[in-house]
């Protein structure tokens, strides 16, 4: 007997989750179905946290599948509970709900533009992927999306896929990283002047109308600064933690400080995983032992100490990093190089901060709904 996913979905349409008007397929409660021979594994997310509601739903699922699809099916049901949050919805632009299947969301920010935020994000993403994690990258920099170029997919357009009867955007994949960028939807040389609501709508679609699948990490390349867009994203998504990128330069540090403060303010309250010092020193390729501290020495490290947030490490200013970004193959992919080693070290620090954070803190609350999903420690493939 070959079990068909379609038949399972059809059967599940008979069930209404307690407290929901629609059937559980249409309400989006069914987040994943996997079939192995006569075994069926179903992931569901329900809003009613009571044990009774859970049990009732589970029993109904077992019954209906045995009755309508296959009497001998072995069924495993994974239930995730989304508890409603009572906080008021202050920035009403992006709908706050968890993204099923995504374990950790890391926002990468910088106060100032041009400090290498996107470069660092791209290299973190490919390094995480090399380490065996499932990685997605959301380029939310509406002012200067750079991921299509950095990942060598400047002319790609995300395709539409049909997931449980709904049309979803399929992220573009490059170097093992799933990618969506605001740049995929604009002309390359076209100056984009996004109004707040437009930008929020586009971001909302890339977040919730996309088929990201299961991810261990989703990295978000935020626009520089500390504006409305940041607030919308922070308040809409259950962000696990934030990484702030700065150069050692005074003007960059002042803005990085504002960036950290933004995450720590009461209404946002996103844990800061730490600060990365980019362009920490210049090293010429032919004299790799020589370090020139052209933007000042250890500025970001001192800032981290001052703000009592972790220091995640430093990346040198080297020509190969800039070239790699321009040709669309992140430098951390060049194996055996000091640049690869530097990104590996920083990525390990980030992962270790995420694990520590997930052990000690409750999941960050998105505006309407708190997810239990962010609570689990990072998992490896
Ligand atoms: N460590 C580095 N060494 C050399 N060039 C770098 C480094 N980090 C960033 N760059 C270059 O600096 C420029 C700005 O970096 P980018 O990542 O686009 O900054 P942001 O996203 O903060 O605006 C890019 O041309 C990039 O290739
Ligand atoms: Mg950028």
C-alpha cells in the first residue's frame, strides 16, 4: 500500500482544531507531512495549549487516517503549541507569527552602512552550511540588497511552488544556502525608493509566503541604521538573537552602540549574541604576518566589553574578501586560507552563543505569538 500525501491532506480536512473555525489544513495547522512506506509523520502547530485539546486533535488525526487512508498506517504526530501573546501590536506592518520549521533566526545589523555587514552575513551563511547546518538567508536590506551579487545569482527569480494547495515562493539556492532578497524583485540598476508599507509588504511575503522548509538557521541581513523597518522585523519575528557588525573606527562604533541599544530596548528585547569586528586590521596578501591597524585597534572589542555583550571575533581587511564578494563566491569558501579560518572561528562563536542563549533564555516573543520552537537548542543535520 502506497500512502499518498494528498490523501492524508484530504483526510485531515475533516478535522477542526479546537478554537479554530477552519479545518486544520486550511488554517495552516499542518506544517509538514512525511511518508516512509507505511509510516506517516505529521507536524502540526496548534494555538490551544491545553493537554486536552492536544490529545483530542491527536486522536482525531489517528482515527481519520486509519479510516480514510490506510487502516494499518503507523502514525507519528509532532505537536507544537503556539501560545497567544497579550502584548499590543505596536507596529502593525508585518504579521507576527512564527515560521514553522525554522529553529533559529539571527538578525545581522550594523549601525553604519559599508562596514561589511552583508559580507559577514554571506560568509557566516556559507560557513554554517559547510558545517552541516541547514541555512537560509533573507536579504532585508531594502536600501542596498547585495546578496544576489554576493551569491552569484543576480538574474535569478524565485520560482513559485505549490505547497498544500497554496502558491509559495521558492528561495533561490546557492552554495547550499537558501536565499531570498528584495533585489530579486527590483531591476538591477533601478534606484528603489521604498515607502515603509511597501517594504514591509515585500518583506512580509519573503518571510511568510515563502517555502523555506526546515532550517537550523535563518540569517537576516538588515538594512543599516535603526529605523522603522528594523522595528517591524524585530516585532514581527521571533528573533533568536542579533549580531552587530562594526569596524574599529570611532564613527562606526558610535552607530554600533545605537544598534545594540535598539535590540536591548524594552519594546524589542532581542538578545544580542555579540559584536563582530570587521576590517580589524589590514593584511597584504604578500605579507600575511603584517597587521596594519588602519581603522584603530580593537575598537569593537572594547565596545563589546563596555556594553557587556560577547565579542565574537575579528575579520581582517584583505583584498580577497572584497574580490570574492564582487565575483559572487564568498571568501570563506576558499579552503585552507586564513580568511576561511577566521570565519570558521567566528561562526563557532555565534553557534555557541545561540546554544547558550537557548538554554538560558525563553524564546524571543514576536508581537502576537510566542513560539516554543525557538526554545530548542540548535540541532545538527
Ligand atoms: N574584511 C573585508 N576585507 C575587504 N573588503 C571588505 C571586507 N568586508 C567588507 N568588504 C568590502 O567592503 C564593501 C562594503 O561591504 P558590505 O558587506 O557591502 O557592507 P554593508 O553591508 O555593511 O554595507 C564591499 O565592497 C565589501 O566587499
Ligand atoms: Mg549591505
